[in-house]
C-alpha cells in the first residue's frame, strides 16, 4: 500500500494484516479528485476516524492538508500508523511544509465525546474572556475541514447515524467541513445530521462513498471556504432547545466585515442570495 499522489507520493504505508478493509486506489483517487475540486484540503486539518492503515489521512496530508488526527481502537492498527508516521516525518516535505499529525488509540465515539467536551469548554472560556475584555484561552485543537468515516461494515446503521450526528454537533468542524463516508453497498445510506445534506453519492463495486456537507454550504451560501491556509469564517450552526439548527455569523466573519476584507456578496451570504466564492477552484 502506498500514497498515490502529492508531496508524499509513493510513500509506503504499513497496513494491519487483518481487521481492516483498505480503500482501493481507484476509490481514493476519485475521493481526492472531488475534494481537490471543491478546495476542501488546502491548508486544512483532517480527521480520519476508524483510520486502519491511515491511507485516507496520509493521502490528505500529501495532497494539501497541513494537519491530521488518526483515530483507531485496534492496537495493531495504531502500531502501523506509528510506523507510517515515522516514515512520513523523514520526508523532506514534512518539515518544509510544516505538516503535523497525531494518533489516538480509542473508539471513534469516545474520541468525539472528548472532542465535544473540549470544544464546549473552549466556547464557554472564549465567551467568558470576551466578557472580561481579554483574549480567549488556548484552543481545544484544530477545526477539521474534512472528516473521513470508514467504519467496519458490521457497524450498525443506527449506531453510525448517531455517530454522524455527534460529529456534526461536536463544535470541532470548520463551517465548510465535508464528511466523507465509506460504507458497503449492502448497508443503508447514512442519514445526514440535522442541518446537513448528502452532497453526492458514488458507487465503486461493493463500496459506496457519500459526501455530506452543511446545507447552507451546499446551496452556495457559505462564504469563504477554507483554502490556501485561510480559515473558513462565514456561518456556524447553533442548535436550540428543540434540536433545530440555524446558521449564525461567526465572529471571524463579523470581524472580516468590519475590516472590509469581505468586499461583496460573492464572499458571503447577502439577503440569503447564493454567490460564487472566488477562492474556490
């Protein structure tokens, strides 16, 4: 197994001898061609849940992402990930481009629960510090522009849909985040969380890939997508007591408006009208 393209091209990847289902090169190429076409990787952070060999996360680092977090519950998979990461760090591009990665041993559910708690505390601290007139505390970690979810085929449909909802509401995603879901053609199609929609679905033999994104972004009202190291800064979703989602402007977008760096409606939603983002390819 190897990385297909990019700055780490042809780097070998260690893969567990059993217990994982590596994504084929054909499927990977299709996935990353789509992500590149929408500018989802450039300068962003990716989360690879059920990482296995880490093929998706490492491919993302090779093709433009700056940071990656790999999560897997298997000791064998984590050992392989560590060996592959050691190999990647020897590549000249790793240090020249400032790449970074972290490996977490644990279930996807437990990691998302911890991430949600961390970002919930970050939001409360930021609000408190703003009230006190000082800067926010240190961030709980990167916000992800892409999340890969490739669970075992035996993972229940109901359990997986609950996980998707937890990821969407974790507070750890960029506004323009894309969730890339890989499931068996025999499994039910994933149910998008509240406020999200299935952007596209493609089949490759027994494998089905679904791309999920926030509904406002799918309709072209999202503002600035993370691109070239620029953080997404348009809409954030808030959930009311009834569980309904609604978009609100982020502090970053408000600041951008005040500074004049959001020049016209092509960059942000104006009166609910969709506009083209000139930073997207």
